[in-house]
C-alpha cells in the first residue's frame, strides 16, 4: 500500500500546480535517463510495452529493484497483479520487496498468498519464513524453512536460513549439519535461485 494522505485535499494554488508539473516533468525525464543508462531496464521496458505479461512486469520490477528503486518496482508488481491477476511469483516478489524495504509486516499478506497459490513451492515457503523471522516469529519461521527443505532438499537458501535459526536456538549440532548441507547443495547446484533466496 502507498502512504495515505494526511488530511483532506485542498485546491492547488496556481504556483504550486506549476511547481508540481515541473517536478513531474523532471521526474519523467529522470526515469527516462535511468532507462537509457541501464540496458537491462531499457530492454525489459521495451518487452513490457510490446506485451504486458506477468513475466515482463517481473523483469521490469526486478531491474528497478537491482537499481534500489523500490517504489517503482512496487508499482510494476502491483500493475501485474491488477492486469494479469494473482500469481505466486509476483506475490512472492512483492513480499520480498517489502522485506528488503525494511517493512516485512507489509509483505506478509503477499507471502501467505504466494504459499496459498503454490503450497508445494519451496521458494514461497522460504520467503514467508524470512518475513516471519524478521518479525520475531522464530518458531513459525523455522517451520517454513523446514517445509522448504522437505519440498526441495537441495534448497541451499532454506538450509542456510535453518542454520541461522538453529544457531539462535542453541542447537549447534543441527546448525552445523544445516550449514554443511547448504554448502554441499551450493556446490551441486550453483543456480541463481540458490544464490538469491536467503534471508
């Protein structure tokens, strides 16, 4: 959700309208500058303009996230949900966006929606676990990480998260086992997913 206005709307003063218009114009040219300076974003925007699919919305949102532009990434993810309907990958991306933006509570509904839409998806279980962990619900987080590992025993990201949780609980042997399994899984499957999903 975007921040709500703090009070009733007032009629804009003519000078304020000109200032807002000028600011909006500068922001548009600045976004154009961001697009033109970043080939990945430029190409993703072009694909999205040609076909506004879920995958193309995700590509644009992820490009903005890599640039640290969270609000615009949020808008593209929300746009995908509005245009293309519920999708576990988009809900998962929205949950992570809120987590990485320092507001994990705002991502919980998206994380639960992703798990509801894809209950056997290890990545979704792991993402939900990371939000719960950030919110201090360590037992629930552990349960989600363990579920992710049951669904995908090679999920190094979930094993790393389990290692962290077990260490926090004083379960040193379990933590060492999980860390060793995570390292072995990374060697066997050095995929982008294994690199990107951990807390």
